[in-house]
């Protein structure tokens, strides 16, 4: 019986919110937990090393690898984590097959196998079914969705795997293999907190987004009943009091949102937990009746995927959304009592100083409770990445430079790292150092823990905004 070891690398050593590890949320690796659950369902021994949440050293990770003695070690990583992935792969004994999945591996499988000799296999797109086939010792040549080296060293890319249409058929993530007490966000209202994914894929074609590489252009969703069943499970088994839905398209299908909310209310779960969608929802998919129902069902916060405060830039990004859509969403959320966080990006396609100034002004003009301002990092094989490859210049910053709080990784038109960094810091200063914002923040504090976390997060953001 083949044994599978999954490793969550320590992303806090590379990526940090506003330049601070202490303010950086610690999320459970749900992708790995799904793979662990499906592998275990098929009878295979499996373990997860959560190096990020536990802050494990390489020496500690190596000991755990040797103690478990796996046949396969699998990791998933974004581009910024590739240096760390390489180090972790080298900790594995020579007889262990090392697998890499995730967006970077799916977008650049040939480059990964060429540049990282200790990585034996790349699993492209979704990994659940492919991992099971590998554990069942099916010949590599017969497994769709894998890239590998043959005996001669030639890199082979098999046909893409098919996406899982029935997401309800998947077991819930193997949370019993994770240190659930370690997951944290300074924005959370209640603990324990947990996270749920309710869909995969996206039908939109935003130039900067890489989600389609692993999840496809078709939105596949879990049923409202299946989602609520997971909520009930988390409340019963882990005493969860707050849930963060990690979806880009949670509100895409209005009927599902209303059904989900009705079930939450009917089962009394809206009295037991609060919830938010912090990964970003589309503003054009929100309506006042929907938001009222969500608030009744326990929703207290939504992140709005705004990106830019300039309509021309939104159009160039293929966002398929208007500034009026965004204004309406922010106003309606305030009206029903749902907090909002605006998600903005500097350095979008076609940007210049004026359009970035427009974004700062827009962010301050609508009723947002908080905001994040990221530097654009075009991920490999996205449309924006291809445009920069053709018409601009990528800088030699290494994969570690591919984070939203880096100094920038490219030049295109009027967009430079210096301009993006300058505007990012200006945005944080102008948005947060306002009497109206400070007063609203103070009024929501209820406990000493709220005070401590808010103070810590605020100090880290201000320190970053004033860093030269």
C-alpha cells in the first residue's frame, strides 16, 4: 500500500501582509486536505505536514519525512514559493517520488521539470483523481494531467485531465490531519475560525487572473445542501464559530445563495456562527434582496473584488463590471449592515499615475470599511503575462519577488515598480489615516482581544505605508 505525505510550505517566510508576518493570516491548506481525504477514502495511508501553521524548520520537516517513510511527497505552490519548494524537495530521500501541483506547476510544467531536478512529477489542474491513480501504481503514460520525465530524461506532457463536475461527490477536507487551532486572521470576529470552498472555476476572462489554469473557465459549484452539511459538521466536530468562504464566485448563482441562506436560517446555524466571503466577490452579482438575506443568515463581511477605480482600466482588464456596480454594492452592504473590504490592484493593463490616483480617490469615496492595495504580479500564462512578455519587460527579481507586497516584477508602458510601490504606500496612508475610518474602527471594538488585534494590524499597515 503506497503512502502519501503532503507538505504545506511556510508561505509566511516569503509572503506577508503589508510586509508583516505577524499580520499575515494563516489559512488551512484546503487543497491538500481534499487530496488527503480522497486518498484516505481509497484506503491509502496519508499525512499532512503543516510547516506554515506550525512554523517548522527544515530539520523538523526532514525528520517527519523520514519518520513517515512515504512513497510520494506532494506539494502545491504559487510562483513565489518555488525556491522554498525546491529546498523541501531536496529533503526527501532519493527513493521518494516528489509531486508538485498548483497554479505555477500547471502553467509551467515543462519549466518546473527542467529547472527542478528533484521534482519527479507535475500534476496539472485538479489533483484528487490523479493522485489516486498514482497511488494505485498506474503507469505514468496512462494518467491524464501529469507531466514527467521518461527514462531517457525527455519531458512528457500527457493530455489534460477532465475537471470534476460533481463537487458534492468529494469528501470534506481531512481537517483531522491539520492543526485547526492554529488558523488565524486578525479580521476574524470569533474563534475557532474555519474555511470552506464552495465552487471551482470562473467564466470570466480578467487579464490578470490565473484561476482558469487549474480550475477552468466553467464555474462548477457545490449544492447549498452540501455546503450547509459541511457547516454543520464544523460546528459539531470543531466548535467553529466563524466561517470564511474562500470563493471568487460565491454569489454568482443567486438561487443557490438564497437556498443556502434559507437552510442556514431553518437549521438555526445563523444563531451559532457568523460568516464572511473574504476572497472577493463580484459587485455586479450582488443585489439588495440578496444582501438582506445573507445578513439574516449570518454574513457580516464581504470582500469586493474592485481592482481599479478607473472605468477605462476595468475595461482593459476585461473585468466586465462598472464603477456604478461597485458603488451600488458598497452602498447596499452598508445599508444592510454587512461590512466591506475593497480589494485593489496597482499596475493593471494600461495604467499610469493618473489612473492609480483615480483608484485611491474612488476607494475613499465609497463606504468601505477596510481596503487592501496590492501591486500587480502577472502570473505565468495569464493574458497580462503574455502581453508583458511581448511588449514589456520582466525584471530579474526571482520567484520570491512574485508577491503583492514586493517591489514589483515588471515594466510595461507607464507602469514601473517604483510607481506601483509609491502609489501602494500612498493608498494605505490616505485610506487609513482618516478620522472617519478611525472612528468607525474604534466603534466596532468589543473585547480586549479586538483591541489588541486591531492595534497590531493597524501598526503593521502604517509601518509598511511609511517604509522608504
